[in-house]
C-alpha cells in the first residue's frame, strides 16, 4: 500500500492518505478531499518543473533551483504561499510525498517568501519507480468543458484529453491516432470487436447511455475538431453537441482517458458523476474499476453513492480484486485539528468493511425524516 504524505499544507498538519490501484476520496464539502488532490497535483508539477528528463522518465536526484508556480498547471489556483500554511502551525515549510513500503519520495518547500510560488529546498527520493515519474500523467478537473460546436486543435506532449476535456474531439477525430492506436483487449467493450478508439468510445458510451453515439471530424485548415451526437431521437441525423446536453460532454473525457491511459500511469478524476443520470453514475464506477484492473492508477474524488455502488458491484463480479480498491472517507471531528481520514475496504461480495456516520447515509436520514411525517 502506498500513501500520499502531506505535512503543513492547508488543512493538514501531518497526514498519510492511502493510495491503491483504485482510490476513492469521499466525504462532505470542505473536509480535505480537494486539498489531498491538490497536494498530489502540485507534487507532480514540481517533478515536471525541477527534474531532469532522462531515459524516458523524470529523474529527480537533485534540485535545479527553480521555483514552482502555485497557479495555472493542472488548473491549480492556490493563491500565494502565505495561504498554504495551517493557521496553528509554527513551521514555514511544507512537505509532500509518496511513501511505498520502504521507498519514499518527499519534497520539502519553503513558504517564507509569500509569493506566487513555492521553493523546493530538500528532496528524498528512493521511490523513483513510482508512476508519478513517467511522462504520462492524466488529470480531469471537476469543471470540464461543456458542449461545444467545435474545439481547437493544439499540441500535446502525449495523448491525453486535457485537464478539462479540451482535446477529446481532436483525439477521436485525428486519423493518425485512430488508425495507429489500438485500445488494448482488456479495456475493450464486448459491444464492439474493433480496437479503434472511436468505435470503443461509442461502445462504452452505449453501455452508459443506451442509444447514444458520437462521430468526430477534423479540419486542419481551421485548426478545429468537432463532435456530433446521435441518440434515439436524432434518427441517424447527427446533431451538434450543444443540442444534446452536458452529460455526454462531461463523460467523454473520462471514457477516452480510460481507454488511452498508459499502464502504470496515474489518473486523477474529479467528480466523474457530474451531469450523469444515477444509472450512468453506477456504470462509470464499473468502467473506472475496469481501467484500474488494467493497470492504470486511478484516484477519484466523488460525492456519488451510485458511483461507489458501481465499484462495489465490480468487486462482487470479480471485475476488479477487492484488495485493489480503497475508499478514503474524509470527515471532521471535534477533538482533532485536521480532517480525519478513515479507510474503507470492499470484500469479495461487494460489502463495505464499515459505514461511518456521514458516509453516503443521506438517503437513510431523509427516509427516516419522512417516516416521522407519515406517522402523524
């Protein structure tokens, strides 16, 4: 089991967040989930900015003297360094890292400048085999791009959907990508025998939203790409994405990323359930379980019990081994100064090892409240 190590960063004084093949961050608003995500993203940005590129990997054995910006990359918006130290802390340094068995990557940062960056001052790296050092690192922000008539074509270092899904149309419509890249067999939907990206995207899209499919076109003259959508009501006459709604545009980057992500890489997804019907929320949980079983390290922040249900079903169906899944429940407790992180396991029957108060129990609370009125 690996851990995300966070010291003296925002709401955390000293925390270790378990990381598994499929890791779920759950809990009420303002309880530290986003801070943990930001810690992981800023750690990755520091590696990109401060490491050497050697042998197709980032090599971080010594610091290069560069500061690391707090705003911009990975949609981070952390303000300046004075905002990052916990209120009751007497330290002016932050430590972020990934600990795995006897191996550790940790970076210490100075915050004393109060500027728009942090200064790395110490590193410890005995964990250079971690997936955080390879070029492919995938992140999907909670605020993804909604339906657009067209999307611009841009350069990227490796195939990815962009932080907000801005490269999805380009990826699917680019003939070089579609005819050279094949979705590996373990990630292919049974609804299509084709290994091509567009066909597999449509097969998985039909799993989530029966009857829905997309087509993509690429126009190098206008440097744009376009996605059109079909469903039961268009009757084969594809329409532009804004005529259908947000759910398809929000889920497409997740499907595309899940199908193209490199084995061993880390993929961070915020609110994959956004704009989806509960049925599709459950199914996207199963899809992410499939991707994690295929060897991509998935970290998900969610407020959806339906998504968690989908992952539980995947464990019960043996679509993923239960020991590959960890749910981290973030909550507040009066007697501690930082968020409490309680890990929940899933067994082979899809059952949760515990059900803490506040963990997706609102339906039961609402039903109990309604029952009181029925007794009157």
